[in-house]
């Protein structure tokens, strides 16, 4: 294959070798290489974000989230191999099926990471989500947020900066407290909860991502404010929307109770907290 003419400032086209080409493989894989390179850049960003969440979990739990760290380290190794495969493909002008295999491995590791983080929700990080959000930020800025959808009080919107391309938004109601946190380039959670929690009944809560979202894991915890105990908690795989049917104990007090949910996907976490009164 002829080398690109450096004086012309053009890169030689990337081709698929006949032995590796499938029925649908394009003869010129230059576009595929560009797309894979963009995906690798996105995965670099996601893995850095996962490392930041791992540090925040360590800070809140006062213990190393070992399975979470092991999966993130495995993703870093796969990402290094992907960067190497992309570099070889660009230099040689030959597409490698290993690129697609490595991208698939990153998808699998992201799912394992989500499951591991969701499984650790029972250790207490979800109940401490107000401390988790922004725990390792190097800078924060304030703006006025929207009125609280429960009580109508003003909210504070904080933008936490972890890196130039890693920003997180947090909303705090001045009456209800912490409301939500998610990456500024991600859509927020949409959480529908009942107006009250009737003792001795089952209530339905619905959680979704605005505009839909690929598969992930949802961790949740409903806490009795008066007793400081868990009414319900768990972690479930989700795709697009989650429905939670929660059994409310007959002796629930008419306090303002707390439902905390976290949608875990793509090596990131979006958190929402709803305050729901118990029925008198």
C-alpha cells in the first residue's frame, strides 16, 4: 500500500484486509477508524470520571471500594490496548478487528462497574449522596436554581469542576436540602413519587432519564426520617425506565421521609433525592 504524500498533508486511507473483512465491511475503513478514535477519547473521559467516583466513594465510606477499583483498572488496561491498536491501524493503514473487540470489552466492563457500584449502595453511600456529590471537586461556582418541585422554595445550583471536561451540577433546595446531582453533559433523572406515603399500603415510584437512556443499574433507598431506618432498598438493572413498588410499614410516622435513587451507567452516576411525607 503506498505511503501518504506528506507534502500533500493527507493521510493514507485505512482499508480492511480481505481476510478480516466481513460481508458488510467497507473497503475504505478510514471513517470507521475516525469513529473508533472518537469512541476511545470518550472512554478515556469516562474512565477518568470513574476514577473520580471511586475516590468519592472511598471518602464517604472510609473504606476502599475494591471491586469498583478492580473493574476500573481493568478498563484502563483495555483502553491502553485500544489506543495501541488504533495507533497501529493509523500507521499501517490497515483496520484491525481487535478494535471492535476492545470496544465491546469496555462496554462489558462498564456494565460490571455499574453493578458493583449499585451493590455497594447498601454500605451507605446512597444515603450520604449529599456528601458524595462534589466530594473531590477542585472548584465550584454558584447560580440560582429552579424552584423546588416539592415546596416551591428557591434552590441553589452548584457547578463542580473536577477537570476541564468533567463538570457536575448539583441542586440544593433551601428548605428540603439536597435534590439532585448529575454530569452537566448528561440528562437529569425524572422521578415521579406519590404525594404521601400511606402506612400499610404499597406505593409506586417511576424513575427515568429525560429522552431515554441505555441500560444501567438503579440503586434506591427509602429512609424513615423519624427512626433513621431503611423502609426499602435495593439495586435493579434498568433500561429506559424503572418502576419501584414499595411496601410502606403500618407504623410509619407522618414525618418527611427520603427516597434516594442513583442511575449508574457509562461509568457515571446520576443521583436524585425526593422528600415524601407520611400520611397522617
